[in-house]
C-alpha cells in the first residue's frame, strides 16, 4: 500500500502544478488582450474605427389554410448612423435641413430625442429616420449635402393585406417597449426591434421572429466604410400556416358588420378555428407602421373597444345555449331520463319567488327533447334544482368552463362558473336555491366566452370529446374524451336538431344544410339583451360548429341564428371544407402533420 | 448534551481552514459587487440581484457548516446511494422540468428553481472517490470501470441537453482518474481517442448552434458575428479595461447591455472591464490559493478517498473558471458555464459551498488528528 500512497501524493502534486500552470496561460491571454492590446476588435474600438450594424430579420409570413397571405413583409428604407458621427449640434442641424428640404419634417430636437433613445455605444448603429420609400430614399441620397457618415439600410416592414378583417386574430407588431425588453432580456432583443404585440404575432413570436444579422465594419477617420470585418446574414423567421379560412373569416366579418359581438367557427373534431371574428374591429396596418400617440389613443380608448377580441375575451351569460350542457349532465347523472316530464305552467315558485318561463302562458308537459326544442325554462329550473349546484359545478369543471380553452392567442378570458364558495367570498352571501334556478338557464353567476360556448357544442357534436381550439397546427392537442354515454348524447343531439327543424332556431336552417343548435337570449344589465346562437352542421354527421354572440341583439332566434346558418352552409360548400375532410378522415392524421411541423421547427 | 454538541461545532469551526474560507468569501463578495454593476445597466435590477446573491451566500455558509458537521465520512459511505438517487433525478428531469431556453435542466421546487445537474457534480465526485479508492484504476479493467461511472451521468445530462455540464463531468472525472493513479498511457490514449473522434462528434453529435460555436472557436473568421458576436463584445469589454480598469460601475460594455448575460456567463468581462489587469491578477491569485488549500487538505489526509475527492473538487472549480475566463477573451469556445463563486446563480453557489463543506471536514479531521499526535509526542 505505501507505493500507492506515494503515487497518489505524487499525482496530486502533478495535478496542482497543471492547474497553476494553466492559470499562467490565462494570465498571458489577459495580458495580450488588456495591456498589449493585440486584439483586432479592441484596437479598432479604441480608435473609433469599429462599427457594428444589426439587420432585422424578415419576419416569418402568415397564411391562411389556403395559402392566402395574411401578414407579409415589405421593403422600406431607414437612414442609419452612429452616435460618434453625430456628436455635434452642427451635424444634426445640417442633416435636419436636408431632411426638411425633401419634405421630411424632422427638427434637430426630434433627432436628438431619437439618438437619446437608441444610443447604446459609440460604434453601435442607430436608426435615425424610419419608413422611407425607395423614391424618397433615392431623392435624399442624391442630395449633395446628405451626410456621408449616414447610410440607407433596407428594412422589412409588416403589412396585413386583410387589414381589419383579421386584425383580431393576427394582432400586430410594433417596436419593443422598455418593459418588454426587460422581460425578454434573455432572448437577445435590442431597443428598436419589432415584437408581436397582440394576436398570432404575439403568441408565435418565437417562430416568426427569425434571427437578426450583424455586420462589423472598419471605417476611416470620416466614418466611411473601409472594409467588412465580419458579417452574419439575417435569417428569416418561420412561416405560419393558420387553420383560418379567409373566405369564412371575411363572411363572418361582413355578417357582424353592423353589430357588436363575435362569431367563431371551428372544426368539431380537431378544434381548428376557421373563423374568429369580433366586431367592431380595427386596422392593424397603421399600428405596425407606428402611429402617433393621438391615433393610438383614438383606437385604444374607443368606448366600443375595437381591440378587444370578443370571441375569446368577451364574457357573456350563455343563457339558453347552456341548456344543452344542462341536459347532457343531468342525463349522465341520471337526474332525468328520456321520459322524465315536467309540467310548465309559465312559472315556477321556488322559496317564495316566482321564476318565469319565457313563454308566460306555459308549455304544458315537457320532456328533455321538447324542452330543448321550445327552450322551456321551467323544465330546466326543475332539472337544476334536482341536480343541485355542486353537481352542476362538477360538470362545469369537466367541460372546463371557467378555465382557459388554451387557444393560441393572448388575452383569453377564462369566464366564470361561480359556486357557493365564490359567492361567499365575493358577496359574503350564502347560496340560494334561486341562484341554482338562474344557473340552470345560463344566467347569473356564469359567464362564458363565445369560443367556450362553441367548444361545448363541438363536444356534443363530436361524440363527447373536448377539443383544444387552435389557429395553427402547432398548437393542436389531442381532444380529451369526456366519456359521455352515446345514447344520452344522441338524445341531446336530437333535441338540438328539433330546435332548428321545428323550434326556436328555425332561421338557422334556411341555408340548405341541416343544422342542430340552440338559441339564447342573455339578460344584460346595461341595455337590451344579447342574442346568441350556437349550432353545428351537418346535423347527422357534424363537421363544423359556429357560435354567434350579438351584443344588444335582442332575441337569438332573429339575429344570431341566420348568421350561424349562413356561415355553416358556406363552410360546407367551400372547397376548403373538402380539403379539411381529407385531413381528418383518419383519426390522427392531423396529429401527424402537426408533428412534422414541430419537427421542422427544431 | 446540547451544549456539548454546540461546543463540538465550535471546536470544528476553530479548526477551519481560514485561508480557504477567506479566499472564498472574498471571491463571492467580489462577485456580488460585479453582479450589482452588471445588473445596473438597462437591466436595472443590480440591487435586486445583489441582494438575492447575498441571501444565497448566507444560505451557502449555512449549508457549508451543516455538511461539515455531517462529515465527509458519512457522505462518502453513502456515496453509492447518493449517486444512484442522483441518476434517478437526472433521468426524470426532462419530464419534470419546464423548458428554459431550450434546455431542460431546472426543476422548480417550492418556488425555487433547482438544477439537478449541479447536484450531480457533487454525487459524481463522491462516487468516483469511493469507487476509485476501492478499485484503483491501475489496470485496464478498473480504469474502464471508472470511466463507466462517469459515462452514465454524462449521457443523462447530454439528453437534457446540457453539453456544458457534460463537459464539466468529463473533466472532473479525468482529473480524478489522474489523481487516483491511472497510468498516464491510459489517460493519454483516452484523450487521443477523444481527439480522433472529435470531428465525428462535431459533424453528427452536435446541434447546429453548438457546432457553430466550436467552428467559430477554431476559425474566428468563419462567422464571428453570428456565434462570435458575444465574444467580440466581451473582448472589447476586457480589452478596454486596460491595466487599472475603468473603476467600479464605470464599465460601458456591461452597462449598455452589449454583453449578453453580463451577470452570469460574462461576469468576468464585467469584472475585467471595471478592475482591469490588476483585478484579473488578484482574482487569479485568489483562485490559485484556493486550489492550493483544497488540494493541500487532501494531500495531508491518510484516507485515499479524500485525496481523490479533493482532486475532483479542484478540477470542478478549475474547469469552470478556465472556461469562463478563457471564453471572455476568445481563448475558449462559448459554452455558458458560470464562473465559480462570482457568477449570479443560487444552485451553483450552493453546491460549491456544499463540496467546500466536505473539504473543510477533511481538513478538520487531519488537523485534529495531527494535534492529537502532536499532543502525544
């Protein structure tokens, strides 16, 4: 053993001397860099001869499902310069006169402000004048007084051909803010970069963004380029193909034109969204090009809130559209059966309060089928009382009400399914039976987004699978099976068919396709009632679901149901509808496509 | 009883290796100064980061004392168990950890983000010292077995994928094999084989960005701005520091957020820009003293496990220091390894203090033993 002990001792000594030796090597490197200054970059930076330029990458473009461009890039010019070349007021004044001579109203104080905002290091390039067209730029560069130290740089700018039509889906890009810079400190953003501020532009920022290019150049004493030291080209971001169908989206936008509200349409089996319209809307083009504070306020502070995407952020009482959910959960809980009948006398007295049916004369005896068809309130009051609030909330959770649907857009609202605990917390009041009664016709402490309503109906249409709504296949998720009994589901589906074929929603059935759905009229404390309709088609083999919520639209049957009917008919007749069929004929084929896409991104 | 154990702790603390603790404290405090300065730029959170790091320092000291009391013997005895447990954690990390910057290596526990690959360094060192002292790598078979012990965690972190940690594990293990007396021809052969395989690894085994970083290192003109942009900025920062440096809070490169991650990966550039060549020399002296103390603690021990153990600890600190400083002046490729003791980061600091607790425990045992011998003679 003593040999090995000696060996170990020797080895430790060797190791220590290696470590210390390597540190001398580091020290030599540091000496070279700091004292001897042999480093090319250090020398150039010291002599003010190094310039670093950053090129923004063209952003990935966005297309609809048929390849219609929704967000594209256009070339514009910016005038760039370095802080060290603009260090005297005279230089700025000279530049300003040139600009003003060519019709660009920029004063010295404007320029000073721009420089102050972007200045990072003397040799780091800044953008002095953005958004110039080719003729403007050529005109400027030809001016004899144009400062030689400045130079034009072509820049990609975002435009949205569909404009207001898809603004609530696409969102827009704009210059990164101070807060965003801090939040994204790790992702290599710099001041002046563009970033997705809303919609798809924001949720897929990572994919769309691309990689900025850089160039290091050596300049002479007057700031003119001597040689390129190093360069690295910009890499374009990845293109996105959405599930959106611009034809359907356009139609939805036109249907909503004179109303406030939302209209969504999606594939019942995959959750792929074909249309997601919100009205009023806004034009995202000026926002992407940069608007003045005044213009911005005009859009952002508009009382009808055009920038709010009502399809995912507007929360409304589901009203009678909730009755399909009530029916399936009561059937599943065996609270009612297909033959359970309640008599509707026009009102129901619960704890000294009278709850009316919308038809004051009453419907007489109603079973679940006819109650859906007539939208009988009293029948569902009875169902709600038998279920009890706890079971209602349990089923609400199962359908993920009061939770985000996970759609790939920012700003989604979860809605509310409030139970006794919530009421206690919020109002310090206990839960009354009357609250449950209200609940069972989708009023009171229950609020849903139009997308959530569509999602519940997609699950009823597709045999009990809760889909994840999405606008891009990258966010596709396998639907979650709710394990509903097929016969009970078929009963609810039948009731919804009756609504359109012979009940309150007949106006949805006048477009040549068989629709099943439900009307709704949501009480609105602030004015006229909201009108709702949600339906799917074809009723016998459901493909698409669509939901409309029209603020202050009075009755669901008159305003909202024809919108949904027209939209569903269009989708089924549309050639894209056929494509979609091919895509999802075998279960899982969309999943495969999705995997391919995500692979391509890695 | 209680007072007795407290007096035992007091006794232990009295035997502490003061130069080593002193070096470490100066390094960490210096690091906090640099973190404050690095974060004070457009990040605007210098104070916040410095306070957090100070809290981690206190937590680290606490951990050091706890580990020291638990003692290296106990942990070395349990080395196989700890190693096995760590491998399990590493195996499950990809499932537990949310993706941060493309690499899955953090597990959030009770609000803390904890990095299993840091902890695995400790258990790898414990395991290797126990294993290599039991089966000295003097024959080819035992040498291969020692490599096997290293290979498992290396493969697991490569899956995360965390190439930086894998590199650290390999260097630690090679150093420990050397310290454990492995024939030099085996080690030479291994490094030679590794060098021969390197082109294949670069071509097939690396991700695009990793390949680029390596190629940039080999040929800086290839794409210096793409992958080497950080390096240019860092070189300008270090180089502009000059002999005396620009002074505390005067560094431009870090203030203007030119350097990526100035408070973590590029903390040395911040330090070097503000404190200059003089600061660098001082920093390297502190590290040199630290290495001498760590290896000295093992060299005096009669337990071969301890001798191999300190080699692992020294190699760990060394490889990260060498890589981090080398990277900031373009001598080494960019890997994103933090500079030990100085870089911002709780997990890293904590695990360093834990191994130093073990080194202290080894040191104290020798010291006590010697004082007993001394008293007897």
